[in-house]
């Protein structure tokens, strides 16, 4: 994967970490400019992840034969083990001591639906969130994977268009029917299509890696995209437009500046760990608040939580995402490389709250 994309994945993941720090310790009631921006804009990491996800998934399969079944199995094996482990860990914490995560709740039905990526109202009363609340984005990811797998049946030339039609049909019509959750009416799902559009442009050579004075153009685009994101908060009804389009512009600018990042193993590693950062961080923050909030200042607790999140993410990536997934692929006969090399595609996920689904405390 492009190192610039890895760097942006890492940035988006840690932006979400600091956003949730503002939730856990301040309930998003910030008294500083930085705290206010993290509370109201930090969740843009989700939008960036969705754009990157569409970009990488399409780019990895474009022009290559790949079976829908193989694609879905690869995605499930890559995503499910870590998500299930941290979902069950969260459920155990809530069950044995609800004081650790006081705004969360769990019951058997919600837990089962969470493990199956089925959107459902959280028993805590804050909207469509699974037991591990950050997993709401995984429900979108898994639906996108299903729709993309269906589009793979349409042939190589039509994958992008068929995926777009399926996403539009889901959000604009199917999600309004009683047999499909209204969760998918959220237009944030269109951000996957922005990523696919970027991948099409990239394949045509319209996003070349620039250098020297030519870097000024993508730098200005990145600055303009950032300014647009900062201008609008999370309550805007057209979030896919106010954050999704600038997020796509930011991804495009980073790709054009690839030569600034190429060769950085640190950025590669941070990008690799971003999915685990996403899953681990909310558990660490709540545990840190429960154990230390009466003894240390919030920002000092954050200083202690950051290395714990980093270590936990590395362990999760090494032994669950890679180690366990490798054994599962061998078990299901997927050890040989897939035609589109989908094993190399990391889950491109993040977290924030679905602003249409309930209380901001769930974010």
C-alpha cells in the first residue's frame, strides 16, 4: 500500500482516539480551542477511513479476476477475529463491572447482533451502536464489502458503476423498507464511492507522485480540505459533502505527495496498526478513567494511555490480525495468494458516532 495512505490511516485513527478522549473525560464539553475541535471535528477520521477503504478495495481488484466468495472470506478472516475478541472483552467488562463503562450496556440479543454486524439499538439507549460502540463503522464496512462482492459478478469493466448503483439503491430505497435497517440511510455510506472514484482516477494516471515545486499544488489542496473540515462541525446534515468530499481531496493530495513518505517503515507500521488502534483505544481510555480519574489529571492519564494503546495495537496486529488470520486462511484453504491480493488489504476503519442515531455520549 502507498505509504502516504498508511500515514493518513494512522493520522485518522489517532484523531479518533483523541476525539474519544474528549468524550470519556470531558463528555465533549471542552473549554479550550483544541479540545473543542477534537470534540466536534475529531470524528472526521471516520470519513477519511471510508474514503480510503473504497480506494484500496477497488484498486486492489481493478482489472483482475476475483471470485466474490474468495473476496468475502478474505475480508471476514481479516476483520472478524479482532473485532469479536474486543467485542467479547467489552461485553465481559460491562457484565462484571458496569462502572468501568458507565454509559454502555449489553444483553444477549445485542451481543449476537454485534458479532453478526447487524445494526441494532444499543440497550444503553444511545442509538444504533453494537456492544463495542466503535463497531458501528464496521457495519457500514461489511455492507460495503457485500455490495462490492455482488459487483464483482458484473465483470471487471462495470464494477465501479455497479457498486455505485447498489449503494444508491441500498441507501435510497432498501434501507427505507421494513426488512432492512434504516441505519443504512445515513449518507456517510457514499464516502466509499468517493474512494472508488479516486481509485479510478489514480489508475488512469491522473494522480501522479509529484516532487519539488510541484508539491505546492497538493499541499494547497490538503490545506483547503483541512480548512473546509474545520469550518463545518459534526451536526451538518450533508456530512458526506462537508467532510467526505474534503476527505477525498485530502486523500488525493497525500497520494500526490507520496515521495515525501515513501520508504518510511514507521509510517507503514503505524498504518498497519490503525485497525487495532481503532478497536483497542476506547477500552483503554475507559479503563484508564475508571482506575486513575480520582488520582491524576485527564491529560496525564492520556499520556499513560497512549503507550498502552500503541502496545496493545501492536500485539493485536501481530498475533490476532496477522497470526490468527494466517492460521484461519490455512484452515479454509486460502493460503495461496488471491488473484487480486485481497489478503494485503487491511481493514480501513475508524470511529465516531452516527449523529443521527442518538446521544452524543455514544461517540
